[in-house]
């Protein structure tokens, strides 16, 4: 694997986004930018070494301005987007404002989730002004063999504490409560 440059995680304050920030940091990213809505979660990510961009209740223009200022300081080479919708559009606007220097690294933009919306307008000018590759991450984007090959390293990082996924455990006899579980932790069912 080559050097992991600057990684921008959109939706970094959710469970998956937070794990993506931790993964990028543990894989030696030059810098990790965490953008999200939960101020407490952003503070925790800042404590791990991420640069944070608050997006809570921001109007689309404010979102684009915050992202543009951050992107202008540190060009991401990888964008992991867990939210899509208007946040993706604000990010596209920010990426499009940074000029067309030939020596800039290409950007890999990976669409993973759609918590903020299922559609996002992609400006044609961005595609003409940047070396950018947009792809998706889901069951059809990577082969089962490739996923299985990565499992041992991922499990090892959970085992050594590099990755941490907060959870609430429920005995099997309380599966109904687990199914109704809400909050910032994952519900895990364990034997009685």
C-alpha cells in the first residue's frame, strides 16, 4: 500500500465514520479531517489527532465555506462519504474551488452511505478541473474474496483496541429490547 495522504471523512461522528477516522489514523494517514454534526464526538476525534469540521445545523453555504477552508489548507487524497446528499454537494463545491495545479494528487472519493440524502448533484466543472475518481463502497463494489482477505487484519485491530465500536449487550432472552435499541452504541445479542 502506498502512502496514505490526507483523508476526509464525511459523517465522521457516526459509528462507521468514527471507525473510518480511527482506521485512517492507524494506517498512517498524513492527516485525517473529520466532518460531522455531533460536537462531543468531534471533540473525541480531535483528541485522537483528527482535524475536525463541525457541520451541525449549518446552512448549505456555511457547510461549503467550512469545508472549503479546510480543504484549501489540506487537499484530501481520499474522501470517505458516509452521508452524501447536500454534504457531498458542499464537498464537491469545496474541492472545485482549489484550482487546477498539475502537481496535486488525485482524489479518490468513495460514497459509502446516504444519511443526508440519496442524491447529490455533481458539477461538471469539478470533473474537468480535478483528477478525481468517484466510486461506491458496498456489497457489489468489492469481491467477497477481497473482503475475506482483509478480515484477519480488521479483527486484529479490534482485538488490540485500535478500533473500538461502543456496544450495549442484551441477553438473547431480551432480543426485543435489542431490536428496539436506539442511541450511539450498537446492540449486540449474547447468549443467556
